[in-house]
C-alpha cells in the first residue's frame, strides 16, 4: 500500500497568496529555509494503478501535474482516481471537487452524513456537480465500522469521528455533530500494516487513542505550533481550538500525545503557513526532530 502526499499544507497553502507572516515572506524572499506546500490532500493505492483521493483541494490541478500516475492516458479522457474520500466539508478539502467536474462518469464520493449535509446546503458542491456527471454518495458511518472501496482491493478502511469544527458555512457550525470531521484507519490486508490519518484533530477523545496506539504510521494534524499563533502573528482573532486544531507545543498537545506512543512512525500534515516548523532550521523543527516526529512535504511517500 503506497500513500503519496499531494498537499501537506493547511487551508491557504504555503505561501498563502495574501500573507506576509515571517514564514510566507521568508519563503518568497528566500530568507527562510522552507519549501512551498499545496493544500491538504493525500492519495493511496494498493496496486499502483487505482487510487483513492483523500480530500479534493483547490490545488488539485497542480497536484495532479506533480504526480502523473494519476493521469495514465488510457483513453481520450482518463483518470486513475477511482474514488474520493472526504474527512470534512472544509474549503481546503472540497473545492477541488469543482475542478474535477469534467469526469466522464459520476464521482464515487465517500463521506459522512454531516459532510453530505454541508455539501448540499451551506456549500452546495454536490448540488452543483449534479449539473455535470453528478456524485454517487457513499455514506461513511460514524460507528467505526470497516468499509471497502471497489477498485481498491486489499485495503480495509474505518472512520473514527473526531472532535473538530464544522466549517463556517455549515448549518451546524456551533453545534458540532459526530461526522463533521473524521480520522481514517487504512489497513493493508496483505501486510497487516495500517495508517491513521487525521488532518483535523481538535481534541483527543478516549475512543481515538486505541487507533493511534495501534497505527504503524500516524499522519496527524500539524496545523499550529501554538494555540494562539495566528493571533500573535496579527492574522486572526481565532485560537486553534476554536478552529478544531490541537496545537503541537502546548500541554496535552500533539507532541505530548505522540510522545506517549511507542509503536507508530509519527508524521505531521495539514501544516499552517504560520507554523514555525516550516522553517527547517527553526528551534521548533529541531524539537520535533528530537521527539522523533516528522514533517510531511508535498511528494512524500509512505509504504505500508
Ligand atoms: C481548517 O482546517 O480549519 C480550515 O480548512 C481552515 C480554512 O481553510 O479556512
Ligand atoms: Mn483545513
Ligand atoms: Zn503566512
């Protein structure tokens, strides 16, 4: 089972088009030792030919160009993407669906009922796509049951409801429901190895812990180093917690959680452009190195 990171950045990407924070400016001017990142998406295959796309980012065109295996060119219009799984209904994870409207058949899209509700109301992407080839919606339950995806044989998936935030345009924005955000366990049935993917982890609830403990590889929320990072940078008045992202450095934060897990390889994803770990020689990045935590980058591959 091969996992290819298409986009390791959070919403806005890195650098963000209108941002002059230390990181974005440093990347643009060359003063900072950092690499650009597109917005949050990964893809997985068990046979190298058929792929599942996890989240459809606004940068999907650039991401497809960066990974030609997704466009094999077997017929006049073609794609190797067999299905799309969405972990939430946020703009950085769903806008790419609009860019994929030229697909020659309905897209098989897997998401929870809560995400489906948002994508047919506050941000009606599914309704819009119904005027093209449409969407075959496959409901992902929030009961942690296993599911399979036709075409992606040999991989078992299960979804774990996570406490995070519904998007600003969601009818249940301030009244989150199970399924607004999920983590995904993906097991290669041949090797017995599994990945746990959770780009939006707002709180570590007890039911999530066994999934993290049992993972061979974790690909988890790397949005913010400190909870008030965006406030300090003068960018926003929002704390990470309000946005459904647990910071890395605080008490009970991601580093502390990961440090208690002996088994998995630990990798951060969905990294916001304000996060000092993006500067490869920053003290914060060094602290991650010491803790045995990796920072994902566009093009990174994980084999399990
Ligand atoms: C999030 O992860 O909190 C959202 O994607 C933020 C955004 O893109 O507006
Ligand atoms: Mn996001
Ligand atoms: Zn920035």
